[in-house]
């Protein structure tokens, strides 16, 4: 069966689609948008903060396991250089 | 109130501004899309007041989640999905008893009893749509009002493609029967 539609019904739908005045409706939407949400906002903010912290932790934990093998040498060299630099700093102080 | 410059800006640019939190841009989107969305929901609900409430909810939800919109050009279909989902949630939240009484009403006043309706009722497409089951109605409205393909309707509603096709076929037959008395009036109007 194709997606063909009954032209008579289609015409009725087109006729029923009348432009509706927007002023009242827009005022209602704008009022609702500006209305303070109270505890819902607090809950939403806490949920967002928790989600951000958890996703940051997950990324931090997963990151070392995602390093490409070809870059392991570079990482090892950087790590070694960092340890040497920290040691020298400690010796100097 | 959006400025005159926003009123002349093309929609994707206005959507992009709204994504960055510009509430005047979002208000402009409400101005542009309200009539279309309210008409769509009036086809789905029988009650214009309820349709406006659902349209308002859909716009509020759109404002809260507009940052999740992947492409500014997809705003229209995305907003339509929000509106249809808002309506579906409202239909599904109704107690089972209320839904079965609606179905019983639809069944009791089925095609065979269409002639007992008044002419005024038969002229009203929204009331005729209200006699279809919610699933039939959403399929018919998305196909006829929104020009969506059967596959798109299936993807949006989660109904199997075959079910969508049969809902549209049976729903259209049902509507034709309910609106049967509309035709002679239309012919008279054209003759004048």
C-alpha cells in the first residue's frame, strides 16, 4: 500500500487549518516562561551538578584506557620527564 | 516582544539564537509556530482549551531542552514531536475507565450511526476526529495534517508500520462516513 491520501479528506484538513491569533497565547507562554519554578529549579540544578560531577569522574577514570598504543611511549616519556623535574625541584629546595 | 529585525530573520538563525538562550528569539519562534502547533493539537484533542494548554506545555518543554536540538533546521519536526508526545502522555495518563468509555462512545456512535448526528456536528472535522481511537487519530492527523509518510509516523509513534497503514486506511474510511453529510453542503456552497 502506498502513502496515497484521500484528496477530499486532505482538502478538509487544509480548510480546518485556520490561522489563530497569537497575542493571548504568546502572553501565556511568556508568563509561564518567566514564572519562577521554585523547588523544581533547585532539584534540576542539583541533578545537573551531580550528572556533571559523575560524568567528569567517568571521563577521568576511562581516559587512560582510551590512549592509543602508539602514544604510550610519548606518555611514558612525559611521565618520566615530569618525575625527574619534580625530583630536581625537591633537591633544589 | 521580539524586535522587527528578528521578525525578518530566517528561522534557523532565530533557532540558533534561542539555543544560545536568547528569550526574545524564542518568543519570536512562539509567534511563528503557535498557530501551526495549536491547530495540530486541536486536530488531536477535541477540546481547543486543552489543545492550547498542551501547546503551551510543548513550548515550555522546547525552551527548557532547546540546547539538545542537533540542528537549527530540525526545529519544526522536533517541536512537533514534543507536542505529539505531550498529547500522547496526556492520553495515556487518563484512567483506563475513562479511555474505555471514550472507546465505547466511539463504538456506539460508529459509522452506521453517522446519519443520526446533526449537520453542525458533521461539519466539524475535529469532532469527527474525536470519534476515532487515539491511535487512529494520531496516524490520520500526522498523515493528513502534517504530510508525514507512514514510515515517519511509525518512527514517531512507535507503532508498527503495518498498524500505521491499517489505522490510516480504516480511520480515513471512518472519517469519510462520519463526514458524509458534509458533501451536499459543500456542493451547494460552490454553486453559489
